């Protein structure tokens, strides 16, 4: 039978003494029971308890009913937690970024255990800097968006206070010690009466069951405080299971839950965000019946969209409990729910943007834009008198003791939110007409149509509802709309290229390009497959990491392509007939091509570092390619670059070259590289393998990279940025050249300038835009006059021909207009291309064509009769 969570839950429950009964339960006298409401198994000290503590089986009985030794604020709660676990032998480490750079399959960090997961050829391994450890890991999740602000507990970002121990029984610890620490912290440090603790049995599993095990959820008074996962088993085939050699304790403490529980506020947000919600409420003018709102809050956990089958009934029940009609209840709670959602969404954006994320229409940025526009919709709908930029700053100030990096990056965060706000406002203006035209035809919006409106036009469901209401129509929006949208963009989907080579029993190729600069070498042919040669060792660099392949020869047979399949390098030759398996061969790599590609690749690192310095810390590499003609670097950025920004990036890149910065290249353990340099090393994506090759341009840039590189920035010689454009939302492409290619580009530019000057019969390129604009205007006017000539000739319409001749006689060439704008060589060429609407290399022949056509128009009109 295939393994599933429900079947595992039944199986573990049958053998509950083995899987769930820990020493603490025996010692303290916990009783195992089955919930009479939901059939969940749980442990309690209360003999009379009949239900588990998970809503809706139990309401939020902690609201306005604090049972802890004191009310802890957010920062204080972490400090208490950290101090306790350090005393218990754990190392406290800083949080990892919320934008996941080490897992190529995920955009965001969704759990603290993810910090230590690494993928190696599809298999999961763990890299951890200490054992055992705790970490205040901020996590982003987008599967509960509609519940945020409604249930009082749901968030799109939260700190999972991760408690982890690896390697039991050799190192770390397992179930007994885990639950013992759990109990000790909750009862001794927080002061929760042990009678108020309920431990519910559950199961945790990876999707492919490569790791799974029993888990224990700790509740108190209706709120889950912590989830303890015992990573104990694995399944090689999805059917059978065996014990893991090294077991893992994965405990996720909800820091926000602990704070809320100790304060007992009606909604968690008031206790989590310090002064932030107080400031927001003061600026919102929301009037609320506090007594009624407290009543509502105690049962708000029952309004979880994921768990309630009939939400309308749940709302009616909630309204009855509060003593209001559904309409009265909604009018009271919905503005407050919206305010809380704005507070939550803004904090999530603060973390994400500070860690290098940008709202956009692609990848993980899509989810960030969903939050931005949802928050802006709420602000707009309820006329809240606050801005997201200000809320982000309030959050950063409050969280500074825990996360000082948020305060350090706040200006950049505010700038990006401001730009997103402007885009939203522009979309609002455009969208209303489109919605109205659709509503005229129908008032039914399918989920597919809603998605199309959002993805193609940026139109949110809330705006559709508002416009429909203004038009006297009612539109139903699915409650899980944002969840469905977000789910599409939570993971990176990458397809693996299929190969047709038979590489069984072929050893990996020794890579000489990492060992020596000697481009002439001897090797042995291991195998030949069609035109592809496999050597035991090679100096030929295969196309990878965006860098183009080397060329050269093997025993005088020209190498035209080099590829890598796993760790085997294959060389394509023009003629393989003269090469034999097991023969020793003499090989040569094209030195000029290698030098250029090496300069281009190191130049990419330098340009990226310069862009990050000039534009901000949100700059990350989104793609790159290095050829002998030019290189491109795709960077995450929210706007097209100005000429001034491009110049500053180029100038700084060349300054770095002139500084003659040494470049260290070392292969070091991955966990040491991450600890020493941070996740900035993964500009090109996560690096597989226990060892990473670090390219360190001292105090400038450090990356994990497998490409070929110079030993000093001075060896790059020169960098010239030749183009910049937006290739998709949130991604800008920089094109540049390096080394002797710069001179080739300059020579081409000089040739182009000479051709332009010749065509315009001028001596100064800076006056070319004025001349070209004049020619273009003359051409347009004459083309209008000339347009009907051939028709009149065919119709033998002499009056029409005469009219055209008169217009030509009256036409006077437009004189050049003196421009106030000044140009240099480059800006003049760019302006010419813009005026003539052609690529730069086509400017001379376009000018020539316009001049010729002007003369043709005049000549043919004069000859016509």
C-alpha cells in the first residue's frame, strides 16, 4: 500500500506507546484521550477533558485571560526563549534570508528547517552551523492570505523560533529530551499551568516521503504554540519504510503565538507589532464596540477558510454569539480586519524587500505584488489615512533590536513600495473602463477570468467588486482566490534537459582548467559517441554557468562545442574519424577565446557589484551569459536605468579594474562558505555539492562560481556597457563588453560616427540629432504630399496632379531647430536611433534612404503630368 499521511497516522496511532508516549508523559501523569469532536488523539492532565484544544473544538479561552507569569512583548519573548535554550546547550544563530537563495526549487523560506536543507542531485541533505541550535527564522507563507486579519492568528510572515537537533543517536537528542524542553520552557519560563497544556498527535512528511515521522502539536486554551516534528523514517519507494540513520528534531515554535498567548489581546496583531497597530488605529478613525469585538475575537478561530465548509453558516453562528446581525458584525469587524491585514502584509514586504525581493509579475515577486495590491486596496476601500511606506518604517524601528538589517535597508524598501503604489494607482485609472465594459455583458466572473484580469491587467477582485457595486451589480469573489494565485508562484519549476548519451560506467572528467593555466595538455580518449569525444581529463571549459564553451583542437581535429553532462565533459569535433578510443592525444585550447571569455565572466561579477553599490542592496543576479561578442547580466530592479545610472555603474566597474584588486579562488566546505560570506555567494543560484568554489574579489564581491576567472581585476582591462533594457517586470538586462572587445566596439562606433557625419555632411556628431530630426520631418511632410501622386497618374487626374505640384511649390524645407539639449558621442547616437526608430547600426543607411526618398518625391512630382 502506498504511504499517505492518513495511513501513517492510523499506523502510528495503533502503536502509540512507541511513537508518541515520551518519558515526560509517564512522569507527569498525562492521559491519552480521543477528541469527541474531531477524533484527534491527544494527551492531557485533565481527567475530565473530552475534546482536544484545536479550534473549533476549543475557543480562544486565553483572550483577556492571561495565565502566564507576565505579558511578554515581542522582542522580550525572543530574548527569554534564546536565553533558555542557550542555557540548555543550544547555539543561537541569526536568521537566514526570507528569499531563499540556497534551494533552487523554492522562492521563499517557509520553515526554519529549510535553512539547513540542501539539494544534491535531487537528494536532500543537511548543512547546519551548530548542533543543537535555535534560530529566529522569519518565514513567508501565502496559503492563508484570506484568513489574515480574520481569525486573529493567521499571518503571511512570522518568526518560527526554530529548535533543531541533528544526528540522533550519535549527536543531538530526540523525542524525550525534545518534549521535556518543551514542557520546561512553557511551564517554568512562561509560567503556563501544566494543566492547561494539551499535546495532540500528528504526522509530518515530505511530499515524496524521503523523510517523515510522528509529530506533536502543543496547545493551550485553544491556541497552538509549538509543533515538534520527529524526522525518523524514510521511504525509498513510497511503500516501504525504514529508520533514518541520523534522526532530526525539527521544532517550530510560533514566536507570534507565544506573545499573543501571554498578552491575551483580542487579535494577535495588537500584541505582535508593538506601537505599529496603535499608530494605524489612531489614523484610521475606526469606531468599534470593544465588548462586542472581544466576544467576536474569542471565536474568530472558527472562521478559518481552509477548515470551514459553510462560511455563511459560520458567520451566522459568530454573529449570534456576539449578539449582532451578520451585517452589523461585518460592518464592525471588516475595517479592523483590513487594518490588521495591511499591518501584516507591509511587514512581510519589509522582510522580503530588505532581503532582495521585488514585487513583480513573475516568480516569487508575483506573491509580493499580490500582498502590495491587496493592502493598497484595503487602504483605498476604507480611506485609511496612512501609507505603507510609513508602516514599513514603524515596523523596522520596532524590530531593530532583533533584526537591525530592516532599519538599515528601510529607505530602499520605502522607495520600492512607493513605486509599487504609483503603479497601482495608474492601474486603477485604466482598469475601471475595462471592468465596466465587461460588466455590461455579464456579472459572472469565473476564477479563470478573475485570474486573467489580475495577471494581464493588474486588476484586483476588490476593484471589480467596487466597480460592480457602483454599477448596481453584485460580483461573487471566491474566498481562496489569492491562495490559488499564490500557489502558482511558490515554487520554481525547472525542466531538466534530456541527453542521448550513454554515460554508464564512465568516470567523471578531471577538470584541468581549475588546476593550471597551461592550455596545451595531453589526455586519453575514454569514449567516442558520434562526433563527441570524452577525455579522462580536459582543459576545455564546457558551456555552463552562462559562460560559452572553449574551442581548440584534439590531435589537430577542430573542437567546435563542449558540453557537460553531470560531471562528464564531452567535446564535439568536426571530424572524429581519425580519433580512436584509448589513444593518447595532444590538445590545445584557443587562447584568445579563453582570455576573452574569462575577462567577460569576471567582468560580470564586477558589473554586478557596481550595480549593487549604485542601485541598492535589492540588486541580485537574475541571469547571465558570457560570449566572445558580449556579455549580459540580468539584475533585479524595479525601473529602467537612466543614462546617468548606467554611466555610474560603468565608471565604478572600471574604477574597480584600475584598483588592481586581487581575486582569490578557493574551494571550501559549503557550510563554512555560507557562514563566512552569507548567501550573497548564491548570485548565480544554489550550488550543489558539499564543496563550493568561491570567487572572492576582496571587499568588492564574493560568489560561488564554476567559471574561469582572472587573478586580478586589472586583467579585465576595461568594461563598456553597450545597452540596458527591461526584459520582464522587475528584471533589467545590462549588456557589456570587456577586454580587447571594448576596443573593437569603440572602433565600430568610430566607423559608425564617420558614416553618420558623411551622410549628414557635418563635422560634429553632437549636432547630428538636430540634422536628422530636420531630415525626418521634411521626409514626413513630403511623403504626405507625394502619397496620392501615383493614384492621380493612373486616373489621369490632371487637377489632382496640379494640386500636388502646387503643394510642392509652396513647401519649404524645414530649417534646423536650435536645441537646448546637449549631446556627447554616445547620447547623440542613442538620440539618432530614437528619432529614426532604428537600431544604431542602421542609422547611416536610414539617413541615406530618407535623403534619397526626399529627392525622389520632389523629382517625380516635378516630372508628373
